C-alpha cells in the first residue's frame, strides 16, 4: 500500500496517521525521537508492508506488473493499489476523499516539528499539488511512477503500468476487495485499529 492505503488503514488518531505517513523517510532518526503514538504508527506502517508483501492476492497482482518492473514489481504495486482505492473510495469510506485528505494535510502541518527533513522539504509542494488526490486518475499514478523512476531505482515503465491498469482494472479491484478486509482485520488484531468507514459523529480535533 502507498500513501492513501496507509492513511485509510491508520484509523482516526492523527499521530498514528503521521507515523504511517513518515515511516519510509526516517532513516537515521531513532524511534525514541518520536512520541509513543507516532512510533506506533511507524510500526503499523511496517506491519502493513509485511502483510501486503505476503498476501496471496497481492502476489497475483505483482505477477502482472513483473514484466515491466522485475524485482521492483512490489514497489510499483504499492502505488498502483492507491489508484483503485481512490477511484472506488465510496466503497471504503463515507467521508469523501477530498475532505478526508484536507483534514490529514492540516494534521500534518499542526505536527510540523515531528516531520523528518525529507517531508519538511517536500510537504508544501506535495500539498499544493494535492498529490494523493491525483491518485484517483491513472494519469496521477503514472506521474508518481515517473517521479519515482527519476529519483529511485524504479524502472521507467509507467506506460507499461498504464496498460496493465487499464486492461486488468476489474482484476485489481477484485483483489483489493479481498485484501482490504483481511489487512484491516490483521491491523485490528495487532494494533486495535480499524479503518474509517463512517464519519465520526463530532469533528475530530487536530
């Protein structure tokens, strides 16, 4: 799962969400630097990644991406899954995607001091571009894959990914509908956290 998947699974606690969001960019920063709930979010992020990598439905999805991404098929899949989650958000949450993300961005800004250097550099442009909201379109996913191919070891294969997403749309969605309940149950078992399905009765504090 990529940004949106991690945020969806992280539940309502803003600090758990923050930990999930920053977990891939804290290299060199000891966990003791963070508050207990942020640390829990970081550990939850790692548990989500492990469960995703080991689930049979996700193995089937990686197989379709492997011709273009080889050993990085799992990395590409994490991004691709966010398209199907965003494009079918109404199946997973009664809170519309745009306000869901706007609230999360505000929560990040309130917790600026906890952000690692990477996100202090990147967050203003990330919010201005509304990068996660763009995941609801294949073009937005391909843009993110292109960025990753320029800045990481990910192969430059977004045209291949586009073809796979378009040709196998229902396949990926069916696998996601199998996977989400399974990973939600596992995160509930490990952390006592469930995804947001219904909006809270009272507005959450930031």
